[in-house]
């Protein structure tokens, strides 16, 4: 049907099933971060801490300013 083109292609380009253990240069975990990666991680941590502090300060403010009768009702 395809005039043997697929068989010819498979003969010229055989499937190679090489296990990943043969590649020594592939590391699952990087042991040294670049400066850009460190900056991104530090900024993410600072933003997360800022968000947590902002959330806690808003919750504290809401508890202090809301009358007790409104807090108890669902």
C-alpha cells in the first residue's frame, strides 16, 4: 500500500530503547542553583510570607472590629 516506504524508513531509523541509566549526565536533582533560580525562590518565599502576614493581620483586624453579636451568628 505504501510501496515499502515505511519498511525502508524503519530500516534506516530503527527504534532505540536506551534506558535512562546509561546517561550519566542526567541528574534528577540539581545540586547547584543558578543566581536567577535563587532569586526566583527567594522572591516566592518573601511573597508567601507577605501574604500570610497580610491574611493574619486582616483576620486580627476583623475580629477586633466586628461586634461579638455578629461573629456568633452564622
